[in-house]
């Protein structure tokens, strides 16, 4: 049996698709691509597919991870081509490596997020971020199945900085004439999970920052934090071993 580790994207309209539907779509693509999947034992066998830290519904991602087990040796390059042909636009396989052991989940303890706030000037956003970072604790409300609970967002945020929207970011001239602050933030994966909307709610709490339109969040990377606070590619060990 061979275990393969894949990095894939969730772009465009697919950011509104639930993880359950993404998983079903991916498993159908594996069948269409003729991948010799390994199956579990028991009364109702299912393909051995393990998902790692799936992004929440409503956000895009450039760095989602999944592990698949196969019963025959598979060429990663050929598999990438076959899967991309079977997957819908928005889900693109960007990397495949063979697993050389270890637990992939243990190599991921933080995510880097890019949050676009149309209608919010970068200076205004920067001031709100400064207030947030200077606080030791910032609690926000989280609606759960058991009711409303308070969540302290601040300890999970490793870093946060503001970038202006550049002219080569794929926006038209009309969009570029409007202010847009871009928040780049690294957030630890804690329990309960701190999501991009929690960070935005924290900015509202500390600085009354309320974007006029919904923000657009994209996960840019996942990995383990090094001593400098940078994320280490979780597939790096499989490439180097």
C-alpha cells in the first residue's frame, strides 16, 4: 500500500461549498481518474481518504491537504494530470508527494490568511490591527449548538499586518478606485478553532471596524511555525527524506 499526500485549492464560487460536498467531489474524481484506491474493511468499505484541517465554508484556500491510500504504486505527476481533468474548476491539485512516514496533522499548527476588506482604507485597518495586537485578550461571541459562548481570539493570532491592494491583483479599474485593506495574519490552530470571521469580529470589538461589504478570506498556507514565526511546508519532509 502507498500513501500519497496532496495539496489542493478551493477557489472562486467553490469557497461557498461545504467540506462534505468537497470531499464527495474529490472521491468521485478519484474514481473517474481510475486511482487504485485502498478500502477499509468491514460491512461498508469506504476509500481510505484522510482530510487534514479543512477550511470552513465561505472561505477560499490555496493550501488544503488530503491523504489517499492506494494499493498499487502511482506516479504523482500522472495522478495530478488525471485528477485535474476529473475535478471541477476551482479545485486544482497543486502538489502530490509520496508519504515517507510520520503524521501529517502534527506538521500543521497554524495557517496564514489573506483577508480582503473592500471599502476599508488600509490606514483605518492598520489602526484597528495595532489596537488588537496591543491587547492581551479580545473576546468575541461565538454561536454554538449549545448557545452563545465567548471566545478569546488574541492568543491564537501570531502576527497581523496590513497591505494595500496592488494594481496587479486581478481587479478592474473601478474596484481599484475604492479603498481596500488587506490583512495578512498567521493564526494558530487552537481549540476551539479561531476563524477569519472571529479575527474580524475582534477588530470590531476593539476598534469598531465594520466593513461595508462582506470580507473575502483566503487561506494561503498551512504548516508548523519555525523559530522566526514562519510556516514550514508540511510536505517538505517527504521531499527531503
